[in-house]
C-alpha cells in the first residue's frame, strides 16, 4: 500500500541510531506515523523540524504497517521562525496540540487546512494568537466537541454573549451569567465571528476557553493532559500582554 | 553453520552482548570486536578493561559546568588562562568537544545535559539551568553565548534561557546561522538559506 500527500511535520523521534519515527498531519490521511530512513542524519534533520510543510510519500507492506516515508521539504516554516520567541512557542504548541488531539489515520482536512493557515501566519504577531484560538475551536468541532456559541444556554438570547458554560459548552449572556461569572469561561467576541478585531487579551481569553474544552473533552478521557508546549505558550502570551 | 548463542561460552557471550549495546555496533560487529579484543588481549583488551574501570571510577560531571572529567572542577574550569568572563552554553559534552576542536572559544562552558522537549517530557528541572543562572550572576561574567542546535527544541531552549538570564547583568548572544564553509547555495536546504538571508550583514 502507498500514498502521496502534502503534510505538516508534527514530531520526530529517534529510532535506533540513524533513523526517526515521524508523525505527519496530512489532509487526506490525517495524523500518520512512519519511519524515515536516515531521519537523524544531516540531510533529513532540517526537514524533520515540527511545523515544516513537506511532500510525503508513504509505503507499507500492509495498510496497518508502520511503513516508511520519503519526504521532500516544501515549506521550511521552522527555520523562518527560530529567532521569534513567541512564534516559535506558537509553532511548538500548535504541533503538540495536533499530535495530542488528532486520532491516528483519520482524515480531518478542514483542521489540516486551518492549521496550515495558522502556521503560515505565525510571523504576524497581531494575527496568529487569535488564529490559534479559532483553529482550536475548529479542531474541537471537527472532533465532535463543538461549542454552541450563537445563543445563551440559559435564556436563548443571542445578545451580549460573553461567557461559555464549562458544563454545557454553550454561550451564556452577561445577565444570565452574572451570578456564576467566577465559574464561567470567557467568550471574546471574535471567537463568535462578531468582530474581526482581537486584542492579545481577547486571544488569551479564547485560548483559556478552548484549552479547557480540549483538555476536558478530548485529552482527559484518554488519560492525557494539555501539552506542556501549550502551557508554555500561554505563559509567554500572558507575559507579553502584561 | 551459524554461531548461535549456545555455542559461545557465557563470559564471551556477555562481552558480545555488552559490546552490542555501544553506539554503532550491532550483534555481528560486536562479535567481530570481541574476537579482535581476544586476539589482541595484551596490547588492547587489558588496557581497555583497565581504562574502562578507571573511567567508571574517576570520571564524573564537573560540579561547575557539567563537563565530564576526572577532576572537579574540570580542566577547563580550572584553567586560569581561559577567559572567565564568557560562558558558552552547550547541549552536551559532545558539543563542547566540537567547539574545543574548532578552537573557536577560549572562555568557559556550561553543559545543559539536553534540551527542553515537551514531546519527550524534558522540562527545565531536568536540565542544568539553575547552576547556569547562578554562574551568570557572578560579577566576573560579562557574556553568555547560547550555542544550542538550530532546531525547534534547541531554539525554544535558547529563548527560555534568554528569559531566565534576563535579570543577570550579562550580554546574551547566540550562534548565527547561515552558509557553511564550502557550502554551495544550490545544495543548501531552504531553511538555512532563509536564515542566512535574514541574518545577512554589510559586506
């Protein structure tokens, strides 16, 4: 069995002394792991950096074999972002979240294309934190845990929605949420598509909300935590915001 | 007829099994190495056994920089000729040796013992970072060079260290990236070329 597809490199782990087991995110085949011969060598190391765009060809004797990849670098995103502390943290966090959340060998083309847009915009500090939050929101929806953000869970109103209920994953209006605001999650307007403008504080709020649902809906049932790279990103964004 | 485990004595088999654990050696090359050692018992095998035992007993990580040596502080930290105002931070002792081989750095070193890698579960507490911050706070230190790999993990670690060393009165520098000596542009990967263009300097 074999296929060829575009992909984003999510991670690469050493295998033996010379090779690597690489996890890619492809539009048509989802998250897919395979062996890369010579993956620890000088030629392949720059290709196997997380976030890089590659052209991948996978071959395996059987469809459920580990198989091996032949890779060609298409978009060297990691190298372009290495000097930027926040962007690099964003790149690591996005790849870690994708690696932790996506089921193996299940196509999620929309999540892939949204991730490509996010990674391609990581050099624009005004844009990417909000893009990351929107990508995570889309990822939740793609995996069957979408949030209902168009009406209030308590009153049904579509006005003044500023909270999300951690229990129902639905929006809550300012009035209905007032008595419980300490327990509710923030809902910035840009996350509902009401406003194109998003400040860093808005993006941070949105990432707290999406992070909560990613952890409780996707990762905790599988006995996992949010990736450390994402926690580090939030820490850095909070410092920058202050 | 193949030589199976049953046809080799337990002492020799143990030697082969241990040799096969070394980097670059598999079971077959470990057998070749074991046979070579047995043939060269006096000139190679006994001195090697002695050297291994001595290194196991005496070589330890330097309490100052993390370099491997039989004395503490290590020969580099104890060398009064070296420039104590510059500390070069490296991932592993192999990187320290590479810089020494190049003769490019005459200051001191600090070996982190790895890189921050969330995927592999390596966090700040697993690295020799606390001691680096202590050293950087010393009045004599003027510069810390972050000589870490140009990988996502390497540069994430460099950014992390930059943050933690920001409170120290030292200049923080990092190795530049670009065209290697003897490198032709046509053969370079896109990432290196992009980094080289980004960090170009006046001719």
